[in-house]
């Protein structure tokens, strides 16, 4: 099975993606292999929007940013 993991943390550096191949039918037999990893850096404008949402954002600002992060 191939799995893509995505993460965007509060470090304001970018969106990280990992492609992992997972095999095994039980926890004990689980095997995984990292196939590819990439970081998509944020632009200065994106970093500013995220920083603003963290420090001063209200629910509407954070909700809008949440949707934008999914698109980015």
C-alpha cells in the first residue's frame, strides 16, 4: 500500500510530504519504506498569513487559512 503523509507545522518553513510504501498484515509484520520526501517552501506572503493567524487570528481567519493550506 502506498501512503502520502502531509504536514504543515508552526515552523513556517513549508508543507512537507512523504510517500511511504507500507506492507504487512499485523503490527508485528509491519514494514515500511520511505520512497520520496519533499518540502514545498512557503512564500513570504504565505508565511505572513500563517504567522498572523497564529498570533492574531480569529476563528474565521484560521478557518480560511485551513482551507488555503489544503489547496497549497
